[in-house]
């Protein structure tokens, strides 16, 4: 039978709300959960969520996190399916200063300032016909941060008693996150630092725990690290994969930063040594028990083994690799520095068989030529300290009165600074000079040479089976006599057309009126008349300018872009580019300015001097006064928007007045009007938003300048939910440089009529002290200006860099620009 009581709190931290404990087996013939599981388990106790959306089960606080969440759930009556929602909280929302903003804090309990930020994991529908249809919920989370979870009744609420249409929850279990390791390549993977063919080398890997909790820890005593490797030569041949166990390096670390190493056998020839690592480990793991005794097999939560491999999609199918040199060398790179001081250039030298570094210096011609050079070795590996040394080593010659004639041999002097004397030679009759250098002895040999890189030669597919697909060289006679001379043409790209929809962003690419391609963008329309270049019909004077707005990084859409295309607007070349742009600023309730000391205010008006600076956006800029502001999801808004003056678009003297109620982050327009008066928000005006609440009804009145009751509304809860009855005041704006000052509050009586004396909240003369009671975050959106004639809170005009991509392309391709171009532009908000 069901036990009395619906709200339960256990000492371990469990909290059951609107929930019956005990068993519902005796409630009726349609009861689904069994009275007992077996002869051993005689009583099937469970928690029964009542027929109300308030029913929920909240878990204790888990500082170690949650590995996997398990429980069994079923609807109690066959004819009444139910639904539950599983949620998790890993951080909290700050109510006092951030107005519900997300934090990185997770405490064991909520407070008036900090509440849990619940996120949905799953919505589970329960529609069982018998106890065999029980839902076994299992969700792997691997959450290694402090967390709580809850199971909440959602979906249909039946028109019946609270103890009808119950939902039974049983066998709840939350495991600790299992032990895990992370593998990394250390700064020095190999010893020696530069492996060579014909000699063994030591390879190293680091292993650490993923966390510091007891359940996450493991160490070298229960880890087995293995390296897998093979030799390959380009894409032509490779050995089979082999593996070798790696040994723990004593003293390198315990649990974290453990270094493992293995000695790999010598490879017979130069090529690439590919490798990756694997780690098998022991540690905490969990296997869930089937409490229903129905032989359901749960899998053990276990993450071993872990691998460290290259991203094959990015590497072209190759694992981590190192190039095996044909000779052993302690230098990462050896350079042949050619030329006199101030006119030097470096030629990379290549290790070759025989123990030499070879450098090829191309000459300008075959006439007699003098040449001077010295040798520089960089990134030297020191076997004693097992590190790479940052200082280069230089080899130079001795003083020479005359350059030596090739071929020539000699010995170099080494040092830590560029040599005073260079090796000087003279040559003729060859296209190149070859220098062979022995770093061990410091000797060199310079001789005349010819050089060809056969990798760049074409390989006809009808001759060579290993061709790269290039065609053979062909000879085509062309005098160019019939070709047209180059001409310069100015191309103007305007968006002349009638968009089907505006202010609707699309993430996918779509084609514009003039054949360009845009994405992460939307068409927008100005409130002013378009000029002759931007209208599809010059005879129609009321057509307004159309532009493309690029998204600035909203979730799911990404950054906006627009580019021209081959076959439409791809020119043969570009001389200069010009365009108009501006930065838009939307009115976001999350960035509203509000008075921090007035959340309990009721039956009052807010009066303020508001206005916008010249140079506002050509779209529809707006100023808003907020009242009964509880948070960024719930408040009243009196909005004044500069809209198209349809009688004369060039006059620009019309304001749209609107009254909104925001509930749960959704705006509901209560009333609106556009007065036939020449008005503009550029003129600083004193406005009022008056509110008076009686019972569950709030009366609202708006005043603009000397015109009272511009807007009137009575909110009884029929639109957008219950009326707002208290809260503070604030401001918002969009698409303009707005300013707010001269702010007062004053009590109201029935009919939202002002009564009594007014109270200053933000005045120009006392702004330094008044501003302490206002929230105007974020800093990049609002600022306090005391250097203006009217001191107050103003919109920040930000600067935004706009990337312009300019790159060569080919006809016959639709590939969009994808690399940084040679230009950029900065723009400021209008």
C-alpha cells in the first residue's frame, strides 16, 4: 500500500516532492508493477510520482560527478500512459547580480542568490501494458564535475485525483565515473632526438589520470603501455605493424606525468617510422545489478584500453611518424648560408649516405662566378642532458686573399657566433655548386654540379604506371595577335529586388539577386528611400534600400559571409574594391540596464529623458523604457521605434509606439500606435511608463513628451500569462547611440495616475553617486558618460573588424574564399 505523506527528505540528500512511497500493488486491477519480485524479495517498494507536474525526485550532491545513471520506470495503470523528464545540473544561475546569468559554480545546496541550472538529458514516454514492459533507463554521462540529477513528471496531467495515473520509479543508481587515463607525447619523443636508419632508438610516451578523485586514479602498478610501430617508404612499401611493451621510467611521476619508454629495433633503410600508443589499465569500474531479477545483462562501465593516435582524416591516413635519416646527426637542421653580410640567404642541406650533409647552390649562369658561404647547425640534441639546445653552431673558414677554384676541400672552425671569415670559391661552366659537409670532423668539399629534381617531372601514364596523373609536355604555337587588349571595367553590385522575407537568417548558402552567394545571413530593408543604383524600378519612389546582414556568430549558424561566383560575377582581375557596411546592435533583454534597488517596487511610474545621437542606423532604431522588471525574461516594455515615413520616405519623421509584456523570454504586444506627427527619437524627450496593480490586474499608461496616454492597456492575464505586479525599472535600445538620464520614480493611484512626490534615481548632476544603484553590464554594451552635457548611461559604439578575402581562383570552380586575404576593414556601429 502507499504510505502517507508526499514530500520526503532523506538524510543522505534525496528529496522527493509530490511523491508517494511504498507500493501501489493494491490500488486496483489495472496495476502494473508486481507486488514482489520473488520469494526472497517479498515487497516491491517504489517511489510513485503523483499526477502533477510538481512531482519530482532530486538526487544528493555528487562532488565526484556521475558515471552512468540507472533507474527503472513504468506507468502504474495500463490505460494512463505517463511521461518523465530526466535533468542534470552541473552549474548554477546567479540571481542577484547577473539576473539569472550562468556561472561556473556548483554548490551542494541552492540559495536565494544561486540556483541550479537544470539541463534536460532525456524525455521518456511510459506506456507499458504489463510489468514486462518496464523501461530500464541507462544514460552514460561521464560527468567528472560536481553534479545533481532529478527525475520530473512531465507531459499529460489527467483530470483525476493526485494518486491516480502514478508513475513508479525504482532502483535508482548513479555510479562514479570510472578510472581513465590520457596519453600524451612528451617534448622529446625519441632518444636520440633525431632517429636514423641502422641504429636502435628509444621511444617515449606520457600517461596521466583524467582527474584527482579516488575513483579516477590509476598508476604505473596497474598500467600496461604498448607502442605499435612500422617502417614505411613514402606510399610505395611498408612493413607489417609490430608492437613492444613500454617500461615505466622510475621517478618520472606517480599517477600523473608517468613516462614510459621502449627501445625500437634498428630499421635497415631511411624512410618513415610510424607509431601510436595504447594503454591498458585497472581501476574503479562499475557493473549494475538487475534488481528486477529478470536476468537482464548490464555491461560493465570500463574505459580501458585508451589509445593515442593521429587524426587519420587530417593526416591522409597516416599515424604519427618521424623521418629516419640516412645518417646519425645531432642537429635538427643544417643550413648553407650563402652571400656577403647583409645579402645572405640560407639553403637547406640534406643528409645523405656517407655521413654528409649536402647543399646545392643554384647559379645565375655558367659564367665565372665568386661565391662565399658558411654552415649553420640548429636545434642540436644533447645526449647528456637529453634536451634540444636553443643556440646554433656555426662553421666558417679562415682568411682568404683570393677565392679558391673549384673543386676544393678544407676544414672549418666552429663557434657560437656567425664566423668572421667565410669560405670563398670561384666557379664557371656549371649550373650549381655542391657542398658536402661532415659535422663530426668539420670538413667540407665544394665542387661544380648539375642538379635536377625528378619529382617535378611529368610521368606519362602510358609509360609509367606510378604516374601522378600529369600530362606530357606539349608544344602549342600561339602568336597572340588576335587577342584583345586588357580593359578596365567598373562593376557595381547592388541588391536590387523584392526579397520574399527579411530579418530571417539562413545558415545554408543561397544565391542573391545579382548572382552572389551568401550564408549565415539575412536580407534587411532600410526605412529610407533607395537611391537610383539600388532600386529595381527607378520610377517607384517608395522602394527602400535592401542590404544583406551577416550573422556575427550565433549558435548553430556561425559567422556570415558573402562572395562572388564563377559564371556570374567572377572578373579577370580586381583593381580596387569598395563597399558600404555598418555594425548592427540588437535590443537584447540579457543586456538591459536596470535599477538594482527596486525589485520590490509596485504601483509607480518611471520617467526618463531619452534620445539617440545623429548618425543612427538606417533600419529601425528604437529606445525602450522598462517597468516591473523581474529578470531578463519578465517585464513590461514601452518601445519607441523610428519607422519608415511612408508619406515621404525622405522626411523620416514617424515614431511607432508599442507596449510589450515579456513573459518567460517571449514578447507579447499589448497595444501600439503610429501618430500622424513629425517626431524623431533624435530629439531628447521626457517619457513615462506608468503602472498600477490591483489584485491580479495591472493598468499601464504611456506618455511621450507633452502627449499623455499615447498607449493604454489593462493586463488581466489573458495575453501571455499572469500580469506582472512588481519589479524595478530599466532601459534597452537598438541600432542607435542611445542615452538615458533624468530618471525619476513616482507613486501611482488607480488608473495609473501619478500621485505624491517624485524620487530621483539617476540625475545628470548626481550621476557619480546615483550610478552605484544601476546595473549596466556588459561593459562593451553600456557606459557612463560624465563628459557629456547630459550626463547619464549611453550605448557603447563598438569597433568590429570585417574580413575581406581576396585570392586567385580558376574558372570552372565554385570554391568559396577560405584563406585570409590581403585586406581588412574596421567598422563602427551606427
